[in-house]
C-alpha cells in the first residue's frame, strides 16, 4: 500500500504555476518509491483567510503522521509579499499531528531601497525564521550556507537543488545552425524588477550587436510581451531582429532554448 504525502500550496499563480508543476513532477518521481502525493491548496485569495484556515483544519485532522510538504513563496501566502499568516498554517498542521516539511522556493527575502520594501524584507525574514523553527524539516533549493538570513544551519535543514520544470530534449541541438547569432531570454520578472531586467537585457544585446553586427533576440515566457515595446524601442538603432512570444508550451521552451547560441539571465 502506498504511503500518502500531501503537497500544500497557497495562492495559485497565473498564467502558469511553476510550483504546482514542480509538485506534479515530484509526485510522479515518488510513485516508484511507494508514495502517493496529493496536491492541496489553501485558497485564501478566493475565500478569505478565516474560511480557508477552517477548511484546512478539517482536512488536517486526517493527516496525523502524514508528511505535508508546504511550498513557500512569499506571494503564494500574501498578495503583497507580507506572508504573516504562513506560520499559522504550519502551527495548525503541527497541532493536527502532521509531519511538516517546508520547501523554500523563495530562499531570500525581497530586497529594495524603498521603505515599504525594507519592511517587506524584514517581515519575510522573520516569517522564514519562524517557519524554520516550526518545521520538522526545511528544504532549500540553494546551499543553506549562502543564505543571508540564516546565521547557523539547524539540523533539520536539507539542500535539494531543483531543476527546471521542462521536458528533456529528444534530440540534441546546437545553437542557430549557422544562422545569425541568437540570444535567448526565458521570462522576465514582473513589476519594477522586470523594468530593471529589461534594461540589463538591452545593454547586453546592444553590446553584443556592436561586436557581432546582425543578431537576433528571442524573448519568451512570462511577462515578456509586457516589455516588447521597450525592447523594440531600445533596439531600433541596432541590427537586431526581435522575437517576443509570451507564454509558450514547455516543449517549445526547450526547443527555443536549444536554438539559441546564448541565454541571458538578469540579476
């Protein structure tokens, strides 16, 4: 008989939810090891926190002794990145007798010089420390010694790197096969950070164009269509072909990355 594991998520991300996709991949990987994973949510953005926590309490009553893998990103548990209710979710699970593992997909608090962002940074740091205290196990996707807010590494911490939620490439591909040099950018962050990333992308492609001449910029994934006009204006004086596609299917992501000579990542 397969043992039950619960993956508990907060607000659903749209148009794509990478954390949910990660959980589905994980569930498939656990099947041969005699584990059956169920994905559950705390839909506070639809029903409010009071009703959602009451529903969670009823479900958790059946999870005594069961591992619950609680997936943490700040915006999954708060509309504006102040996830103050997250520790309450963990306490409720612990009170029900569940075994709690927190998977930190956001491993660092958001950072910005604005006053509200400094407050957000402080609240997220406090929430993550409290979650670490409450969890039976904490899983980070980067080595814990690199975390700015974790001064000592507790015994309940594990490092498990997470790969992309993408299928394997069926046949090897190499660059643009003699075509013009192509730079690929997969997804751009939303909001102010996305604006900064867009300027970084422009600076890099402009520099490459001065060195190489005619080239291509292929941008696809989340928020890319929101930056199309800024990218087009920034490249209008350069011999750069621009392709902006928005969200595409996972197989198309793999094919587009394989067709690029260089992939750019903003920081």
